[in-house]
C-alpha cells in the first residue's frame, strides 16, 4: 500500500494543453470552478471523470445539397464551415455531440437560406449568402457553446440544360453589345465627317490644306500615280475652244467635198 501510494497520487494529476480545456464531473455532477486548464489539474480516481474539449478552429465540408431556389431552379451546392468551441461547459453539457449536431445543422441551414434566393443572386451574391448562413448558424449553435466563424460556398452546379440556355443567352447579349458598339462608332464617325465637311465648306483654305496633305501622303508611296483634278472654270473654256475648232474643221471638209464634185468646163460634151 505504501509502495503504490506515490504511483496512485501521480495518476491523480492530469495535464491539458494550451488549446484544450477539461470539464470535470464528480459523482455525475459538474464541479464548480468551470473548465480546467491549461496545465495540471487533480482528479480523484473512481470519483471524478473528465472530458477534454479542443478549442482550436475546426473545419468541415457540407456535402452537396440539392436546393430549389425561389425561382424554381434546382441546383447542387456545397460549402465549408469553420467553427470553434467558445464555452467548453455548454459544449459538453448542452449537446451530446456538438460536432455531429453542427454538421447536420449546417446542411439544413444551407438548404433553407438558398431556398429564399433567386438563381441570379446565388451566382452573384455568394459573399452575402455566406454571411447570412454564418449568422444563422452562429445563432443556432450559441446555446451549445459553439461559435461559427466563417461559412464559404464552394461550388454551385447547374443542370446541363440550364448551362446551355445561359450560354446561349450570354452569347446573344455579347452580340447585341457588339452591334450597339458598332452602331455608336458609325454614328460618331458620321458626326465627325459632317463636322469636317461643315468646316471645309466654311473655309476653302482648309480644303486646300487637306488637298495638299493628301498629295504629300501619296507622294511618299512608291509607284504612285497622281491624278490632278481640274476645276470646272478651266474645263469650260477648253471645251468651248475644242467645240469651235471641231466646227471649223467640219465646215472646211464640207467645202472641199463640194469643190471636187463640180465638173470642169473642158469636160462638158456638146
């Protein structure tokens, strides 16, 4: 007895780590003083029993859940939840298995929260939905001494038919935007041409400068053929001179033909 007494006393001392707490029951009743730790605590053999609780943050995956959104679209959504034990006493006393209960509650909360959202909200407002789930879960698990720190939606799976429909809709929207952009470009180009035309009409010097600029750019190219347009004021007199010359030549030709056709006097037969 004397020899085993030191060993028995040594076995009465227990150690918990910095991230752990020990909840001690004596004869089935919770001992006063709250959870023990970190460090060494004393228990009486056959009278006390204890349960260690890990205070570190724990994460788990929520299995994919088939959810019917508010606009009657069936999607498959999975998430990940991060939680930790805030109150070790409640985590042991108030719930039989806080880890399993939190997992089940996370799955049902995911379905309930997503069932109140449209598909477009589910695709574009993931952060807001995740925050809403985190708040709902934290309120539900607070009596268990569990604090839900974060909820993240991992993936949203859509039916194949819906994916094809959304792809076709997105393609049509892109084509419509491209047509609108092209039409706006043509409108701006036409407006710029009209403004340039108005400026050139008001200032002939601007038209001449543009003409010289065009000649300069053409001259810089190899094997270029330059056509100089003549103003109508110069072409009109030239056309009149050409017409008068043509008329004179036609009159001279007619006179010569009449002279050749008349018979000579010596050729008249008596």
